């Protein structure tokens, strides 16, 4: 495309094609608007939490009131009025915990519309085509999807968790964090805040004070979790922040793979989402954590959209433990997110695979921290940033090695792809090695789709949009392959959708 | 099928005319060879027919099955049956050749209102066509043209053609850079596609290819115009005397 064409394309950009923007008309219980200690007490009481938990929350909240909003990220947005938000919203019909059969049909319908059936018999009957031969991998082999247990979180409450009985047989605990606080308080108390302390940063402190729900996973020693676990977050209520908290513990020698998905309705006002995720892997344990984040990105002019301020951190606490983060970030108006690994255990391993797509007016500042503390610990970072429209896309990463982290190894690969010439891609790597035995490698590339490549694809019958989607899917292939098989095909489609309107 | 009338093409960014009144008529089932010295405008003709940016048609027209070809987007032309085997095929990193074929075929089928092939149907179809061109499974997994040798690139172009089954095949110097064995494989692949409903325009600098893909007509392109047309014997004449005669005529 000639330059004029590119300019024309950018003018016609239209990102209002968000497919998950519908709203569910459901009566909700709200906490009074605004934030103070009473709201914290209100949430804790709603959840029927033990007293120590309320104390923990209050301490975090008090710490937060003395903290400043961070400004170092390359994102710009109007100041948030934290007193103008609701901190708790729950469908009225969810007042009492219910079995699957009693769930408000409106909620079931919402999830079905999102492509996520919650009734196990439907899942088994293949509504979601699980278990069906569904897609073609790069080697031309057909890929069969397995079963997935789902925890569905609607605004501030967990609606239902599927396949609980089957998981319990294997000793795996998978439930909402509210339920875990009631049913497994000792486990929660032992680990909550042990990776992301209550006062870790501005948004983490806010979350610790007012988090309303999220998922809890515990996998006992030596157990390989028999299916994929997944949480689906849906923000529905207006002017309501979503603050979820997830805690996953993989005990010695265990393995679990977990995926979270997120969507929200199309709204003119921005919505705040500040989550905290903590992962703990003990000796020889492995956690694979995947995210497909598709919160409403705002319209073409940058109106509305979710502010996604998230703290995710994994602690490779045990020897030879492994934590792997895979993220596909396509939504949100603003993303501020750095899933990190503390590589404490000897020979522990951290991985971060990221696809971050920005279009329209989206702003992404995302990356990871690999903090090497243990001997022979290793890490790998593969980041693929795709910027289109008038968006800004920053990779920000830290790799550090402590004095005692002998032979720490890191490999970082940061690739950016620019679509059009009104967007920006930035790479900000920080490296700190306090031992001379550390070997850190960093590679970075920036590329564009050339006119010749575009013409070649079109001469084979692809439209411009199909060509961009194909190109982008090729660009992100290494990372896409890290996703659980069950989600690969859907994610590929999502990538195509999120780039619609990026070319004329 | 294709009727080019008095086509004048200049570069968009430069005031330089490349094609200066070219006319050509191609009927279904025919194979036309276009021969000419380097720089005479052979690739330009193929690009203009396929719809590449950067050229401006100042005069004349090209009708394809009665429709104005030059008014269509490149992907519309493809869906209607125009295919160009590139002189210099383009690399698409990260996209497996098999995947590319699938997306391209389905995009064309969709544009024509046909239903997509099922995965097993598609796989069988491609494997069969690939085998005939000596293209291994391994090569189908590799990203489109990335790290392909010159010969592999040309075979891959012919494979795309065999899979997409266009009605008008334009081959731009598909023989260049091939040794004699590779040339035979490619020519066999092309000949297998010859049919009463399909036409071909075979662009080449050398007569050698035309021993294997025997044309019905040969045209000599020089300085942006067809200066002589004839049967296949014209190619042999050119082989003997070179292009010198024709270059003079224009000058
Ligand atoms: N995109 C372009 N930009 C600049 N010059 C071009 C371009 N396309 C073709 N030309 C020029 O037009 C003439 C014809 O080129 P081409 O069509 O490639 O000839 P052939 O394929 O017969 O060798 C050459 O002088 C070439 O340099
Ligand atoms: Mg040429």
C-alpha cells in the first residue's frame, strides 16, 4: 500500500466490532457507592469470611489510602474517581449458593451466548464441541479438544464451578475463593498474600481490600490434574469495579493447567478491573497459567473500555518447580500487566509467552519480571506485540539475577509488528545481574507487512483483513502453540476479530 | 476469456510508460507464450493483470469473461479464476504452506459462494497434488517460501496453482533458475493442468521451457508492445536469432 492508502485506512478504522458487548438485564445487589472501611466490612460480611480475613483486608485498605497511583507506565487516562464506583455487585438471584439446576436461566443464557455452557451434561453432549475433532494444527494433524472444568464469575460472585465432584476424586480443590475461605481457611491463610503481599503496589492493595471473588485451586502432592481448569470472568454491572483474586497452589510433584477468559459489555464509561493472581509451585511442581483477555477495548475514538490493572506473580518456591505464563491480550482500553516469576527454587524455571494486540486507541504496557534467586534457575520470555490503528504497545520486562543465583539463564525474544503507520511499538528491557555466572540473551525485532506480502496474499484470494489475520497468526505462532489445545482455534479466531478494521 | 486491447501502462510514481499499446486475446484451452528481452515489460503485464499497486493504466482495457478485470481488487480477480505464478515468490514467515493453501482456497470458495472443504477432503487433495510435484510433507509444513531454494519456490507456485485450479494461469518465468530435472517436474505439473476450459499465459525469456510446455501461440514482446505473433516455431526462430531483430524494429 502506498502511504496515502495507509492514511486512508487509518481513517476508516473501526473497532466497534466487539462481539461480546451485550448486557445482561439482571437485578443486582450493590454495595453503596464509594470506598471506605465500611465497604470493606460489607464485602467481607457478604462472603461470610473469618475475622482474620477482614483484618487482612482492612490493613490492605488502610495501606492503600496512603499510596500513590503509579505513573511510570506508558499509558494515559483521566484520573479515576475511586469514590464514584461500586465495589460490589451480585445478581439478586445469587443471594444463596445454588446448585447448577437452580441457577438463574438469564445467567446460563449469558454464558451460552459467550460460548461457554455451564451445564456439565451440555458440555458432555458436545455443545462446546469439546472432544470433537475441531481443528488443524500446523503439521496438518487434526486436533482433539479435551474437557474443561469452568469456574464462572459474574461481576462480584462466582456463579458455578463445574466438574467439582470429578476433580475432588483426584483430590483437586477447584472452587471460588469465597468458598475456599469458608471451606479451606487454613490453606488460604497459609498462602494468600505470600506471593503478592497485601501492600505490594497500588492496585494490589486496592484489590486486597475489596476483592470479591475469583478462583482457588489446590493440587495435592503427586497429582496431575485430570482436566484443564478455567475461570471465565464477566463484568456486567455498570460503574462497578471488578476485583478478582486467584490463588493456585501446586503441591510437590503436581501439575495443573489453568486458563482464564474475560469479557465485558460495551459501555461508554470506562470500567475498572484490578485483579491479583498468585501462583505457588512447590518442589517439582508445574503450573501452566494461560489468559485470553478480551475485555471491551473501547470504541474507535477511545471512549469507554476496561482499565485493566493487574498484578500476577508466580513463586517457584520449590526446587525444579516450573511456572509458565501464556497471555493473549486483545481487549481493554488500557492494559497494565506484568505476570512475573520469582525463581526461588534451585533449578526452577519461569516462562512468559505473550501476544499483545492493540488496535484503535488501545494502550498496552505489559511484560514480565523474571527474578532469579535460585541456583541454575532459568527463564524464557517470548513477547509478540502487534500494534494497529492509533494504538500504543509497550513491552516492559525485567530480568534480574541475585548474587546467589549461580548460572542463571534467560533468553528473551521481543518481536513487534506494526500495522499502518499511526501506531507505536516500544520495547523497554531492564537487565540486572549481580552474579557474573548469569547468561542473559536478548533479541528484538520490529516488522511490518510489506506491500509485496499483502499483494501476494491478495493475489491468492485473501481479502486485506484475511491477509492481516493470516500474517498475524504466523507472527504469533510460537506463542499460540503454548496455549492449551482446547483454546487454540478459538484464540486464532479472536485474533482475527480483534484486528478487524485495522485495514480498509 | 481474456481480451487485452491497446493497453498502456505507466509507473505510478514515475512518468515512464512501460506497456505501450499491448493487445492480446486468449481463448479457453489455449496456451500463449510471451517471450521478450529483459526489461521489455513481461512482468509488468503479469502484475497489471493480477492487480498489483504501483501501475497506472492510461489507455486501453483488459476484459476477463466480459468483465472489466482492471476494476477488480486482486482477491476478486483470484476468486474469478486469475492466477499469477510469481517470478520472485514472496516469503510469508510463520505461515505454514499447508495453512496458506487452506486459507487461500477457502477464501476463494467463500467469495464464489461455495462451501469450504472439510479438513480431511482438503488434506487428501493437497497431498495428492503435492506428490505429483515432488513436494514433500515436510515442505508443506514450512512457512510459505521461507528458506525455499529457487526450485522449491517455483514448484510451490505451481502447487498453489494446482490447488486453486484457476481458469487463467499466468506463469512469469517459472523456468528461471531451474535445472533440467526440476524444469521437467514443473512442466509436467503445468501440463497436467492443461484443459479445454483453462487458458495459460507462459512468460519466458528462453525457448527451453517451451520444449516441455508446448504453446499454441508465441508472441514477442519488445519495448512494451507485441511486435510479432506466430505458432510454436517462432520460439525456435528466436532461439537462433535472438531478440536483436525485434529490438531494432521498435527503435
Ligand atoms: N515497480 C516498478 N518500479 C520501477 N520500475 C519498474 C517497476 N516495474 C517495472 N519497472 C521497469 O519497467 C521495465 C519493465 O520491467 P519488467 O516488466 O519487469 O520487464 P521484464 O519482466 O520483461 O523483464 C523495466 O525497465 C523495469 O525497470
Ligand atoms: Mg520479469
